């Protein structure tokens, strides 16, 4: 008897090589020089033949030529109108929000997406459907659920515990104690996953929400609700792990990279190394014995 299947066979990792996973991404190659382009894409380019590597280099050079022809930009106020109401009031009262933004001058506003400076050199397109309903659009741009998704493994009975995620927002763990039941729980610290825009010296930089903003621009939207806050120093705006588009760089050039440039020839389609973020937790359990 012969059986047939249309499913492709699964790939097996090659012996003697570390298995690396790459994901498709749009990179603002036109705003990079050769060294930074290779720094961002080097791991993927090293896995290709010389001919294929040269194709990506040629596309990056074409993007640089496109950017060289762009006119300097005069920035306007990106805040179009304030957003008020019960939905954003509930966000303001959330303890996680208060802990993160309570000491900063902030407001909620509809923002002009074409005025936003890009601090992140690449974005992984998700093509999520952007809602048209006003309520659902608020939930899309300013969600109330801020849990960081994680994978957890533990060597019983006392660890270590390994916590992994693809979300760079994993920075710490929180411990909760339920006195009524005597239970202690550990979880990734919640992260206010709002579209965040930082304002400094008349310019607006996108701090969080790149995938949602790029999806919205690709679907023809010009504005989105966002949390806007005023920065006192440039260091407050910088994104961790993205050394290419520093505040000093984007503020010093007449035509800085904009988030809307991801939808122009300034961006090229490449592959970047998929990153994982995590931490290892060791439990130190010491029995005590005392009289009461």
C-alpha cells in the first residue's frame, strides 16, 4: 500500500552547527551606513552565498540613494486632540501605570503618525487588522491587559527556574504573597503595552507600539490614540538594544528616520536573528525552627 501526503517534511538541524532562527523584518536600510547595516543583518548575511549577500547589499545601497534625495522635514505638533473619558481614566488609576508614568508629565492624545521619529531600526510586519470602531481602536492602541507572555521551566523541587520570552519588556519578576492561603507566586512584571510617544524639543519619538503603528500606516490610517509624555533628558527616550538610532543621531540630521518610512523605499526586507529574553531564578530555601 502506498500513501501520499502534501505536508512538507520537517527540517532537521544540521549536525555540528548551532541552529539559528531568522524572522522576516523591514529594516530602515536607507538610514544606515554599511557598518551598521552589517551589524544589524550580519548573522543572516553570513548564512548566505556571496551572490545572495550582494543582493541585500545592493538593495541597501538603493535605499540609501532614496533617502539621500529626501528633503529636510519641518516638524509640527503631532498631538491633534486630547483623549478623555472613562477608558483612559481607568488606565491612569492602574498601579502599574502609576508606577511607570506617575512621575512624568503625560496625557492621552490622538497623534499624527507621519510626525513620529523612529528609534527602532527594524520592525517585524504582523499585518494585524486595525479596528475602525472607536472603542475597539482605543483597545487596540491602549490595551488594558499588560501581562508579558512567558515560557517557564523548572527543575523540581527547588529550581532553578528558567523564564523565557520573545518580549523585550521582560525586565524583572514580581512576587505576590497571598496571606490567606499562604501561597507565594512569581510572575513577570507587567509592562504598560500602550502606544507611547515621547516628546522632546518639539519632536515626537515612538517609544512603544511599532508593530501597531506600522500596521496602521500600511492600512491607510494617519492617526492613532497614544500616551504622550514629555522627556526631560534624551536618555529617557533611548530604546535599549538599538544603538544605531540614538537620540543624538536622529536629532542631528535634517531628515531623521520616521516610522512612516517603513512603508517607503527607505526600508528593505531582510531577515534578522530572532531574539529571546529571559532570566534564571535560584531559590535559596533555609529551614528555621523557633518557639512561639
